[in-house]
């Protein structure tokens, strides 16, 4: 497989080479959730509220796949940077080891989620109508999770080689199938009867099966996965190295959506309409944050390859460039969301309804702190690539458990829904200070 050398040329080109294509892939994946919210919102507030409850929980579980893929990306990119040997079979062997572990863990996680979903969403405050819709969605989503894990690990291997385009193409393929099937399975068409919320989950399952199959075939042909010599040689060592980065990274990625689940429970004390509006706003937010998430996916291979090649100043330059991008993009996005909050919220929550007002309120205020969230995710990705995942986990834990969750519950008691938004803004802005401190401790920023 051709390797893109990220240790040469302008740093912004190295970041763009991976982040640019990845932004399309992330947008495609998020579009599946947006399609769910859009079409299910047509069925009423109960299905839309169900999406609001489901989204943070399934995102937290998906963070297991993200964490393991971060471990794969970090190790592969570092080894490529160390010796520059794209013909070595070590990266392919690592990918095989990661797939074995990932699929096994994902089956266990999916089963646990399915068995506990009823009690879990009741604890989160889901009412009878919303809970009924949730339980139509979760079984098929659980079946789809191992297929998601498989393709995410393969995609991480592509990105570690500097190939963001292939991983993006696979994610776009999944989205095309899932979104195309969404209205057909939700509302029915011809001989296909209406399945409602269950249809949205089935569309996701089909898309992930197609994506996993495409990823495997593509990876085999490209040599990312191959019949390398002694494929199981060093299996336990590989697993330990992957888990060293993957476990803290998984927790780091899971902390935010898990915290969102606790915040959603606080929103539920305001009412089901507030949950629907909050969920609609966070769907819009997820799309707006795509460039920042893509940047976090791109900075990992850049830092990994350069750190492995002992090009420390170049790795630090990538951090500086990413930080300025977060600030400039965050302010531009906030301006647009403030101006167009009403029509954007109307895409997922009907105008004139209470849910719409809650969504507008969120978009117009919380958006001004998005730069802080960008600083968090890019710093975490850089530290994971530096094999310092414990710092990224600590940073995410502090943001959620020390600021966002307690602030949201205190805020909702004192100020109602507005108090939750103040907590979100504070959590994002304080993350900037935390990111700077952690990056200096891990030598990714100069001290002083």
C-alpha cells in the first residue's frame, strides 16, 4: 500500500491530507443520525424524544470502537514514522490483532447494552411513550455494533498510513445505504410495511453490514490487511500496546456522551419537549462540529508519524495550527448559528412547538463555546498519538464530571433549562485551559 509521508512539506497540508477527506466521512456518518431525527420527528414528539435519549448512550458505546481505533492509529503511525518502511508487514499484523480483539469486545458490549436497555433508559427519565420507541430501536442497533467496530478499526489503519480518502469513502457508503433506506423502512413503501422507529434501526444495521464488507475487501486489496507471515506472532504484545492507548482513549471518548446522558436526565426534569428540543439542537451541533472532529482525526497520524520520526518541533507546529483553526472556525460557526438558529431548529422540531424553542435557545448561546470543544478533541487526539492517553482521559473526565454534569444539575434547579446551557458553555471554555496544561505536560507544547 502507498504510504503518505506526513513528516515532510507544509504542516497544514499534512493536516488537510487526512482531515479534509475525513470531514466528508464524519458528516456522512452523522447524517444517519440526522436522518433518524428528521424522519422520526415526523411521527411525533415521542419518537423524537426517543432519539434524544438514545443518541448519547449509543455514542458512548461507540466510543469503545473509537478508542480501539485510536490505539491502532497511534501504533501504526508511530512505527511508520520510526522506520518509514511501508512494505513491512507489522502494520497489517497489528490490524489483524486489533480486529480479533475489537469484534470479540463489541459482541460482549452489544449484548450487555441490549439486556440492560430497558432499565437504563428508565433511569434516564424516559416516559412510557418514549421508552416504548427506544426499545424498538435498541435491539437492531446492538446487532449492528460489531459491524461498526470492524470498519472503524480498518479505517483507522488507512488513516495511519495518511490515507483519509479511503476511510471517508467507506463511511459515505454506509450513510448512502442507511439514509436511502430510512424513509422506506420508517414510513413503508410498496410491499414494505411501515416499521417506524424500528425501521430506522434496521436501516442503520444494513448500512453497517455493507460498510464492514466493503472495508474488509478494500483493506485486503490495499494490503492494510493481508496474509502476512505469522499473523498471530506477537498477538498478546500487540493487544497490550493497543489497549494501553485504546482503553484510556475509549473512556476519554465515552465520557462526553456518557456525560450527555446524565445531562439529558437533567433536561428530562424540565419536560419531554425539552428533551426533544435539546436532542434536536445537539443533532445540528454534531454537523457543525464536523470540521473540528475531522481535524482531531487528522492530527493523530500527523503527530504520530512526526513523533516517531523524532520531529518534535513539527508535531508541536501541528498543535499550534490546529488551535488557531479551532478558534477561527468556532467563532464563524457561532455567528452563523446565532443568525440562523430558528430555521435550523425547524428542520428537526416543528416551529411553534415547545421543542423548537428549546432547540433555538441552545444553538444561539452554546455555539459561542464550540472553539473550546474543538481544543478538547484535538488535544486528546494528539495526546493519544503520543501514547499519552491517560492525560486525554483525565482532561475529558474533568470537563464532564467536575464542570458539565454538576453544573447542569445545579443550573436546572436554580435557573431551569437556561442553567443547563450555562453549564455547557462553562465546560467548553474551561476545556481550553485544561488542554493547554495537558499538552505542556506531555511535551506537545513548549513549557512557559
